[in-house]
C-alpha cells in the first residue's frame, strides 16, 4: 500500500482531504491511496506556476535543452520503475508499458532540439532601411488532462514541448493510474527543472473544470473520450483559452482481396487486442472486401484463440485485463446485445477466467461478424478487446463505410496495390492512415491528431503542431534611422518603397 499525492512547488502536497482507492486490475485489490485535489489545489498550483514561469520563460534555450537532455537520460534509467507502476495500476504488460515510455521519449527527444523549431524568419529591406522578422514566445501557464490508457506516453506528448518552449505546465493525470506522473515530477526536479515549472494536480471533474476555467491558465490540452473532449473544449474556449481536445475513435482496417491475409490478420489482432483494446488507436473494426471475408475470419480466429490472457506482470501474457469491472461488463454486455441482434460470435471471450486471478477484470478476445451497421457494437467506441468484422463487395463500399463514421482518428488498409493504397490515403476522411500498418501513430517529430469527432480545436498533438500550440508569434518591423535623418510625416497608409 502506498500514497500518491499532488506535486506542487517541488514537493508532495495534500489536496482536498478526499481520497480514492488505486486498484490493480489483475487482482481487483487496492494497492494504494490517491489524495485528490480540488479547486483550491488548482489555484495554488497556478499561482506557483505563474511565479516560476516568469523566470523560466526568460531562460536561455541552452539551459532548457540541457535540462531536457538530463531528463531523457533519467527516464531511460527509470524505465523499469515507471513500467512497473503502469502495469500495477493500468494492467498492461510490462513490454507494452516500456513501449509507451519509449514512444513518449520520442517527443522528449524532439523537445531537446527545440532550438531549431523556435527559429523565426527574417527579411532584410522589406522597405528601404526597414527589416522584418518573427519570433515565438510562450503562452505562460498551460495545463494537460490525460487518460488512463497511456499514463506515460500521452502526458509526454504535452509537457516536454510546453516546457521547452518556456511555459509552466500543470498535469491532471487519470485517477486510475496516477503514479507514473508522480515519478516524472520527481525526475524533472532531479534533472534540474525549477520547482513550479512542472506540477501535478490529482482529481476528477472538479479539477478538470477548475483547469478549464482558471483565468491564470492560457491553454488546455486534453486526450480522452469524445463527450469529455467536447466538454473540455467548449468550457475552456468559453474562457478565452487555446484548446486542443483529442476525442474518441472507432478505427477501421480495410482488408483488400490482394492482401497477405495471414499478415493482415496478425497485424489487426495486435491492433484489436493489444492492451486489451484500450487504445484510441486500437482497431475495433475490420472491413473485408470481396471474397477475402471467409479466409480473413479463419485467420483472425486463429490469431485470437492463441492469445494468452493474464496479468501484465507475467512475461507470457499477450493480453492483460481491462481497467475496471465496468469495462469488463461493457464488453460482455455489448457482445450479448450484438448476438441478440443477429451477429455471429466467431470468438467468444465472455466466459474467460484466469486461474488465480478470479477477481481480476479479465475478458477474452471477442470477434463478431454479421453485425448490423446501425448497432451500437459497431457504431460506438467499445474500448475493449472486441473486433467487429464487416463485409463489403468492393473498394468504394469500403471507403464509404469508413467515411460514414462520425470518428476520424486512425485507419489502415491492407493491400498489395499501390493504386488502391494511394486512393485510400487521398480519399479517406481520417487524420492518421496506415498502409499495411495497423496502428499508424506518427513518430514524435510528426504530429498526432484525428478529424471529425476525434478532435476539437485546431491543433494536433506533439511534433511541430505542438510547438505552434504552446507559443504565440510576434511579427516585428524594424528601422534604425541615422540620428540626423528626418522624414516628413505622412497621413497615408505606409507602403513598402
């Protein structure tokens, strides 16, 4: 048993006095206690951040990048520690936890080269003796609100770039798995980051709303479900904040008749069942085109049935538990409802029990086909280890099916045809596309973001878009006249002669 608290002004801090259990999804047992913050905690963090940011925003780029380089090395040295707490609180396998840390480090590494991305533009003699240049400056205090499914990676999409560009950052992690963020706060301090530049406030809706409405916060980044993304966007934008709010998904993978079916099935199984399907870039829908349907069903059934389901701490485990008992019941209920609506259950994970972990949140892989297009099991984000296989006759029908979804986060096509791959990437209405790649999450020096109900706001996450999100541009026009020079005043709008 352990305690997780807020991190304010470089030390652990109590909050509202309210606590919440931290539960291991593999056992169903409490492993720690989370001390929640409230509106007053947020205000204290903001006031501390505002004071710290005054000096940090004026610090040299060299000092910032040196600290981030040290932070990168500390993250590498503490990977096992962070992965261990992620597995204990989230449930995912150790290998998967280390994978998300590695992907988070990509953004940190991008931030270490922030000197290149903060370079402005310069034009000499835009008018006689007049030069023009641009510069980017930090916003001030910014906040991040992050989900349970990637307790290390998603926050790292935000705070390294926010800090590198001169802002102070306040993180509100998920209450389900808060320990990774506490370790990161400690490591930032060890790396030499001034106290108050990175802080953590634990909590639920009260803290979220306080961050979205506090006048001392200039921008809010969010990743989570679509309804909450819309709430965060609307609430924060109403107070004049800059907002990037990444919402949910229902990603489709199209399998063309010319695809390598065994390869496609293995890749889609990884996308559908990895981390028990609790990824916004998971693949909950496969779309088979033409006569490939039966062959794909046979191949995906074989992939699902060989999955080893167990605790994430076991090296033999392929698929871990889902995060809560409610998440487990949702998968079972939606499978029941689909079957009652006429769907065929190809692989049934409803009755799975993991010996020795009977109180864990385990459910086996589920594969469904013949699901009605208007059924919730197809149209909604299940966020669990369920794959719905839809059948269409041709490429155009597959494209129409994908584009009819209200979500537009990620998608993939499995094909040997450059023609169809090119058409797909040109015509599909989705922000991130994989060609024979099931989870097309961009590397850290590109930006991550979807379309439609998967994104509220203008800016995508990490990479160059994040640099623009966390900074404001100034355009400066300069003249240095000789001390004896005199120009007659003119009431006309200036021209560039």
